[in-house]
């Protein structure tokens, strides 16, 4: 027993000596933790720059596939992934903060209304907004929640302005009919019928106008419901913020409500519908129906430029450059190791 105890004490002492020796070598700079060294090498500048270039190629592919839509980087990370020659000349960038979409502290920032983006999307039939996120995520909160919140608030504000304009027009018609001097009964009935028809048409248009919140599919229904409960309050704040001129201009220009779709490196793209299995008009109709039903093209559906004209809304395509499917640890190619980079 005494011999076993001495051997155990000797082994423990040897181990402690080895640990102290390694510590002294590390302090002297002659030894490094292999795990730390691998992490350092993987995240060295060369790999980070090559990874950004790799993700920028994906954004360039999206811009070429949807060439009818203007491309804007979302500051600040998005600007790393958009080649200057591809960025919209009318509007160089936009700014939606992920912090405004963080769970439990959602907010609609009146200092970052991004009205130029809304007007551009209304004129061009949609827009592309590019961004990136940290390792392990597919979408930044700016794309998955902040932008959808912005779309819903603007859609509801436009609906309110149109409803108010319709009420004013109906009131004016009623006043004119009442002030008319001895109008024929038939004419009075006709005017009343026309006014009633206009009112019913306005109500039908308001009912068809989509003011709902459409977050990315990865957002839980509970969180989406909590955000939806805040929308009307944000609309009140927006209408009282003294930006009525910009909102009225948007109300006159926007033909279909704004709504986000999401594109990641996992998405299935079909740039030439006539060649795909789901190509041609049938493929476009199928994709358009999928959008109307709430599908989002995060790897589940085929999307092409021809679909956009048939959508029942003005699409804001949220492009996440991050290759999250590769995992937070990245992956290796022959000439570099991929790292998911977030440059905020």
C-alpha cells in the first residue's frame, strides 16, 4: 500500500511539473495552445478577406438574377458584400438596425424612416437589400424582423391615409348633393348610388391591402404576435411625426403593399424559367402562389425574376450573404478556410 501511494504521489508530481513546464513555455512564447492556434490561423486576415469575397459573389449572383430590382447594402455590414458597380445609382444604401428587432425590445425608429427606399421600391416594383450576420445565423435581425416591421408600419400608414382621403371625398359628395338646388329625384338617387359605390370600393380596397406583419419563417409565432400588437402604436407615432408630405407621396406611388422575402446561400434560384423543371409560366405561377401563401424562399422554393411581376405585393428581397449552412466553425477549400464574417 505504501509503495502504491508513493507511485501515485510521484505520478502526480510529474504531471504537475509538466503543466508548470508548459506554462513557462507559453509565457516565454515558445508554445501555444493548439486549439487557439488553429482558431487564430482560421481567422487570419487572408481567410477573412477571401470569405468576404466568396459571399460577395453570392450577392452579385442575386443582383444579376433579379436585375430589374435596385441593389442597396444595409449599413454597415452589407457594404462589404456589394460591388460598387452593382449598387443602385439613385440610392447608395439604407440603414436598418438589428437592435430595433431584438426580442423584447422591438422599436420603430423615427430617425431612420428610410423613406427613399420605400419610394424607390414603389417606383421600381421592389428592391434588394443586402446584409450579413455573425457565425451560426442565417439572417441578421435587421432582415428577419426590423425590415418586416418597417414594411408593415408603412403599409398601415398608407392604408390610413387612403381611408381618410376616401372619407373626405364621400363627405364632399354628400355636401354637394345636399346643396344642389332642387335636383331631380333620379339624379339624386344616382349620385347617392355613385357615392355609395365609391365608398364600398374604398372599403374593398382597404380590406385587400395587406397591412399584416410578415417576419422570416425562423421567427416564432409568439414573437411575431407580440410585435404585431405594437404596430398600430407605431403607425400613430409615424403619422404624428411631421412627415406627412413623404407619406402622401408614398401613398400616391405605392401600388401594392411592401413585403419582405428572404434569400440566403441555401435558396433555390431559377434565373431562366424556361429551362427548369418548374420553369415557364407554370413555374412562375407556382412560385407566386407560394409567396401569397407566405413561403419565403429560404431554401424551400424556386424563385426567379419573372415571378416578381406576378406577386400581389411589392417585394423587398432581403439578401443575407452569410453561409450559415457551413456552420459556425467554417469550412476549408483548397486555397482558404471560410469564416462567416460580420463586419458591424
